């Protein structure tokens, strides 16, 4: 059994979905689990809908209508008789509106997961029916029925034993009637049946969960790039392709922010030595990159750029030194608000962290520590990490931009810059 994952760019419109179908046709007769993300930029648009709704801005209604039309137009282009599927789409949008109006606003993270999950639910509804119409035996499996998490909204922690039992049971049952099981990425549910999500861009992790639970032969992530490159080709001309990477090297890249793979993806696959392929959906014949057990004598430097960063500096209010007790308070608050540190550094009287600039998380986080520290912060910054760095690269990437923080180890170099 193989597990495939198709991200938003690979299913962004009717032409892309037809291309996905052509790829799957080459595997006709094989047992597959296919994980799909939301279409195109749907997740961003659902976030905008939620933000407007929470601000009592009636523009959220227009945004919902616009997103509905987008999905309806895709269905119209895919199906000769689209009425049944467009009825399903309309029903999901009615559910979306009802969820917004009836859920308690005091738990924003819970509301976030309920609303954002509609992207994957919409895409899986449309695509599963299109695959069936294309003579590919397909059955849709709702991820929230089998991937079980704790009650941590927006960053659900997987209950592996329960999830494995449910996944194995359902996949064995569904594969009796269909070769392709289509499921949603990114989403699960807690013990109460409420939808949870696995972290932004978490569909890769979903594919890894299925592969781990099913002892799959491999996982393939289909992307709009030829594989894993040593830099973003849109920002660094001449970026080179890694033909293979070790699990450890790939895990470190994702930790530092390489966006081609979700950070949680590698561990479950490495634990069972399941290879992870990253391949191009525009050139499906190419081999791309394979991540597996291997030793590479020399590896090209990897340049990772993260935008929209926030640098937060904590100083003790009575001018004493930063101590382990002070730092433990900060880490406890970070854990409580589910905030990941991208870079940190301390001096005698201050402790600084660089994190993703996320209002939903940072505002209550900073508020919780105001009584203990003087807090300074800068946002709209960039974080550049160079793995296996070379000195000549640092100056060329820095340019004339202001450096707020920098740090180097034996192999890695990081700097926080003004955008």
C-alpha cells in the first residue's frame, strides 16, 4: 500500500484536479490512500472569513459567497451533470454559516478548527466524486472519524493507539470495495467528536499518520516543485535539487522552517523506515527527492527563509539577571499557548525569542507575562537559516538589511532581519 498526498496547489482548479486524476490513473489497480488539502488558497480565505466574523464585520458574508462560487465553478468545469455535487457544496456552506452563528466565541481556537476544516471537507467531496466518474474506484473516508487527538485545538496531539486501530479497521473495510481511499489532510477529532486540526499545513503529517498506522510501502507528496531544493527558487535563483536526504537532515530542515514538508512528518516515517518521496505533479515521471536511511558525504548548504516573524525580548523588571527561574516561566507560557520558538538567545539581563507572528497566540501570551517582565517586540521581520553554511553566503543574503539578532553553531547560521 502507498500513501499519496496532494496539496492545495496540486488541486487548485479543475485543470489541476484533472492532472491529479491522470497521475492516479497510472496506479490503477493498486491500493492507495490519497490525502488531499483544501483547494488553492481556501484555508487563507477561511481564516479571513473567521477574522471578519469575530470583528463583527459583515464582509465575512461576501467572502463566504465568493468562496462558494469558486468551488461551484470548479464543480461545473469537472462534471457533465454537476447538480448533485453542487447541492453537496451548498449544504457544506450552509453548515459553515450555521457553525459561525451558533458556536461560542469565547473559545477562538475551537471555532478556528471548526471553520478551517471546511476547506478539506469541500475538496474531498468534489475530488472523490470526480475520481469515481473517471473510472477510478474510490471511497471517501472522513479523517475526523479515524484520526483521534487530545483536546488541543489548532495543534492536536495524536492518540496513536486509538487512531491506528480505527485507521486499520476502516482502510481494510473500504479497500474491499475500492482501490483508492480518499481522505482529508490536516483534520482529526477529539474524544467528544469535536473537530481538531494538526497544525497549519498539517496534511503532510496526516499522510505520515496513515503510513505509520498501515505500515505503508512509501509516502509520496506531490508538489509544484521538482523535489526538495536547497532554497526557495522564487527567492534564490539557481536553487539545486537534493536527490536524496537522510531522515535526520530532512527533520532539521523542517524544524528550521523549510516549508516543503510539515515538521511533524518525518518522525513517524523514520520510526518505521518508510521512505518519503517528494515529487512534481507537473512532471510526474521525474523521481524528485527521496528521504530515507542514507549517509551523504557532502551536502549543499540549505537556505531557509521565514517571513512574518516577531522578535520578543524579555527583561526582568527589577534589573536583576535573567535566571533559570525566569526562563522557565517564559517556556511554560510558550507551552501553554502552543508557540514554537524559531530562534532564541539570552544575555545577562534579557532573553529574546523569534517566533511566528500570530496575533491569536501572541497577544494572550504577552499579556500573561507582562507582570513579570518588561517586554519589547518587533514584528514584520525575516528569519534566515543557513544549514551547512558557507561564509560567503551570509553577506550576500544579509545585504543592507538591519540585523536584529544573529547566531551560529558548527554547522548552522541564523539571523533575524528587518523585512
